[in-house]
């Protein structure tokens, strides 16, 4: 019994130590008086998402300055409205319609934050927090996953949607490269399965407003560069086999390359 209690206490200690940073992030009251810098239709999870930032942050980034201390980015998740078959309904512009509020994901940057983390987890001076629709903290959220997923974006201060934020997201339609091509549109790989020969290049082209990244499954899985709208990436395979892959940014997006 005593052992059980101490184990429980140890678990508590560990988890609160791991998550403590999130407590610094308060619910961003008035976020919707800032700048709505992006809307994301998530076909993969049938959500309509809004990206909000405080104005000072947007002004700084547009002026080519670093993201300032005090920046708060709020990702608001809504269900997409669906028809009776569960398919998202679209408005006149082909965009999803906003349904019920689901949750908020917030990241906040302050000078001096983040020093307690080791380098392999630290996201600069950012902290993350998840809030439920009623604005209370979602205590079930695993905040370390926020750090893990945003970490590869260190080159753009961990803000995945920075290109939209700066208003520099390339708007040109994706060019179709020669050879074997997989189009990425509406959060789907199409075709989902392709056959390639050993050494033959497979090209992915992103036609979505959202960035995507091909990540081959398995411990030594290769990762493509992150593709913004209109960008493409290519990979070759040295050995025959079935290569399952996902999008590194949206893991519910799946595809297969069969190499013969
Ligand atoms: C599976 C990877 C993944 C995880 C885990 C993740 N994010 Fe993100 N996050 C993204 C992607 C991709 C975007 C860009 C918007 C989009 O495509 O939906 C994003 C965008 C954001 C944004 C808008 C600013 C930006 O970086 O573009 C905030 C705020 C945010 N996430 C907070 C969080 C919080 C808080 C958590 C943890 C509770 C979290 N994220 C976990 C992938 C992830
Ligand atoms: Cu993706």
C-alpha cells in the first residue's frame, strides 16, 4: 500500500513538473479583438479553425521583426457543419461553415520563459496551453506533444502558420512536376497509393493553404521538407517494399508508396 502511494505521488510530481509551464498561459480573453490571420478547413478531422494573433505581433512580423515578447496566438477549433451523410457543408466560396465550438489551443511567448526545459524539448520562449470550449484548462491535454510537434519549426520561431501570419504565403496554384506525382489537396494524398520503381522519384505537390510534410513510417523514416501552398517535395526509394507515410504535421493524413 505504501509503495502504491509513493508511486502515485511520484507520478503526480513528474506530471506536474512536466506540465507546470502551461499554467503561465492564461485564457486569452479578447483574442477575437486581435487579428484573424488565417482560417483552416481541416478535411481530415472535419473542423473549421481560426487563427488569431494580437495586433502587435502581426505588425512586428509584417515589418520583418522577430515575434515580440507578449505575443499570444490562439487557434480556435470548431466542428465543421456537416450534412446528413456527415460530409462538411460548404459556403459560396467553397469553405467550411463554422459549427459548434470545440476547444482552444494557445501559445504565448514571454521574455525569459522556457529556461527550465532541456534543449531537446524547449521551444524558445514559448509556452502552450489547451482550453476547453468553456475556457477552462483542459487538464487531459498532453502539453509535451505541443512542444514535440512545433519543435521542427524552430527556424520560424515555432509558429507553423508563420507564412500566413506574415502575409507571405505563396498563393500560386501548385505546378505539376513531371513523373510520378501525388497531389495534396483538402488534407488528402491523391492518389493515396502509388507504385514506383527503385530509384524513381515520387513528387508531392501541395495545393492546400495549409503546410504539409511527407514523413515515411518507421524508426528511420525520411521526412520531406515542409511544403507551403504551391511547393513540392520529392523522394526516391533505394529498396523494394511498401512504404507507408503520413503528414508530419497532420498525422491523420496517410498514404502508401509501393516500391518494386
Ligand atoms: C500533430 C502535430 C501538432 C500538435 C501535437 C500540436 N500542434 Fe499546434 N499546430 C500544428 C499545425 C500543423 C498547425 C498549423 C495550423 C493547422 O494546419 O491546423 C498548428 C498551429 C498551432 C497554433 C497557431 C500558431 C502556429 O504555430 O501556427 C497554435 C496556437 C497551436 N498550434 C497550439 C498548440 C497547442 C497548445 C498544442 C498542444 C495542446 C499543439 N498546438 C499541438 C500541429 C500540431
Ligand atoms: Cu498535412
